[in-house]
């Protein structure tokens, strides 16, 4: 059992995303991937090995993306777009994404889905100490988990981490979901720069 959230405790002055050495690999919670405005990238989900649905997220600052030629978001200060292994509208072996951004990078991280049966929420109309409320979901509620998500922030998805290897024109990512293991095989996916 490995609690990667503990491994990644912040060090003052450290730049995001943090990196750590673990078993001869450089691991991280998200990757800062360099891009140029209007650049096209090809993503491919190669393999998943988890009881939870898996995917990846692309974080874009000051911009938006097009997937297979169609804009999937409006220009925003920051946006995360999710891509799932069980997509019914995309070929997950070949997802063409065009990045429109004023920034010189995007963030790439893995995501997974959990089913929860209750959550505690804060009622802003009541005073502190009386404002917590439990909501139950007898049929379950699907929630997307990732580094920075609500469940991760609450310390319930501590196994998340990833590492990458360089491949021609891109990278291959080996990822852990929230389960506290270190096999890095819950989702394996690639990103490559499309030929112009």
C-alpha cells in the first residue's frame, strides 16, 4: 500500500507539478506538456487494468480545444476536458485534439470514476457547526476522481500518481488511480504530435 499523497507533500517553493523519485522512476501527479498554439496532438488509450472506468484529462489555460475538428469548449481561463476509455463517440485509440491557447503548455493527468453512496455538503445558509449535511444516494452516484478532485482533496483517493517514457514525437503515460498500489497500469495512454 502506497499513499502517494504523502509522497507528494508540498515542499516550500517547489514548482507545480511536483516530481518525485520512486523505485528508479520520476513520478508526478500531472504532466506539464509543452505545446504551441493551434498544435494538433493524437492521444491513444492503449490499455486499462482497473475495476474503475479510466480516462485522462487535458487542462488548458487561456484557451480551448477541438476534438476531431469540433470545438468541445469555449475559450476559458482554465478548463479540464475528460476523455474516457468507454467513449461511445470517439475512437479511443486515435483521438485527434487541436490546442488553442495563449500558454506554452497543457496539463495532462489521469482520471477514474467511482460510485459513492453518500457525501457531506456544507449548507451556506446555516452557521458554522450546524451547516454540515449528509446526502445519501441509495442507487449510487458516479463521480469523476483525479488529483485535485473533491475525493482526492479529502484524502480518499491517495494512490494517484503517474510516470512517463519518451516515445517518438511524444510520451507514453503509466498511471495509478486512487487505489493505494504502485503497479502504474490502471491506464496506459500516449500523446504524440501530429504531422503537419
